[in-house]
C-alpha cells in the first residue's frame, strides 16, 4: 500500500493505493493551523485491512511534521483518535 498526499488551497486529501487502485481516502480542510478531518472512506473491496486507520495515522504524522492540530469531524477519524488516547493528545484540537 502506498499513501499519497495532495493539497489544493485550503483542502487536502490522503489517498491509499494498492498498485494503481485507489483503496480509500481521507479529506480535510485547513483553518489556520487546524486540520479539520471531514471524511474518511475505504472501498468495500479493501475493508477490514486497517486502511482507514493508516490514513488517520498519515494525517497525524503530517500534523506533527507541520506543527498543526487536528479537529476530527469525521466520525471514523474521531473514534480512531479516541482509541489512540494519549498517543495523539499532542495533535488533538
């Protein structure tokens, strides 16, 4: 699996790919130094492999590298980060 990060203005996304097939994506909008995760989805053919969590982790790494905070409005991202607990408290808004 390969994760690609793309940005366009205040919007961005992380896509996860197997070979050239897009298996899932997570989208966000920037509000100052806050990365608002608004959607995470995984193609049904790729469910159950932990790809959604990998996308959230990619977002967390990006936030740390760029001194950003994350506000997870997406229910999946919120639940994933809550399960990670103190491990992500440094980036949680």
